[in-house]
C-alpha cells in the first residue's frame, strides 16, 4: 500500500478547517438576534428608478424601450461580424449598418416620446440621420471601388457619430440618465 504524500494531507486538513470555520460562522449567524432587513425583489420599474434611467416615468419608459430596441440591433450587427478590407465587404457592411440603424431609428421614433427634452430628442434623431447618410455614402463609394472617396466618407462617419454622441450626452444630462451610453449606442453602436 502506497503512503499519501504530505501535500495531500495538508490540503485535506485545510479543507476540513474551512468546513469547521464555515459551520461555526453559520451557527453564530443563526444565533444572532439582529437580522438584516430584506429588500423587495427589483422590478423593471424599480431597476429603472434606482439606476438613473431618468427623472420621470415617461422618460424611464422611453429609455427602457429604446435600450431594448438598440440592444437588439446591436446584437444583430455583432452577429454579422467585422471583416476584412475588401471593397465589396466594406460596401456590404456599410449598407447593412445603414439599414439596421434606419430600422432602429424608426423604432425609436415610434415610441411615445416624453415631453421633456423634445427639441433635444429631435436633434438626436437628426444626428442619427447624419450617421445613416454617411454610412450609405461610404457604401456607394466602396461599391464603386473608390477607396479614396470611401476613406473621406469614413472620416465623415466618425464626425457624424461624434456629433450624434454629443447630442445623446446632452439628452442624457437633460433626462438625468446615470449612463449616457444608454443613448450613445442608439440607433446602432458603431466604432468611431
């Protein structure tokens, strides 16, 4: 019969000591007279209220619905992937991104908009339209094989994304959102 190495005994002893300590702690906690109050299970509304999703119910409802729409289209874009530098692929990707962003923007516009910040929301929508337009132009340039024009239009996309994100930041501040990324990733999250 083979003897067990010392390390095995040490590990076994450490596990046994941890079990004893856990048992003592559990008994001590059960005997303790004070118990921590339990919080109710969070609901979608309480989650929205507690995490800075807006200062009024209409804003929270809009932002939660917008977050769902944008998360779905961003997941769709991720499934399509990021590919190589061939002009055909670049044209295809930009066109798909434009269609996806347009679909998302239609969904955002269809939501009942809160009255607070309506002008900022309209400005945000205009910024999203600029991004979509830049995507379509880049797709057309790539389809035509015009790499130089496409590169200029990619710079235009980046500028449009930054302007749209600045508008999202203003709207987030106006609505008191805890995280401006909620609106920045709408209508679709694109690299800038």
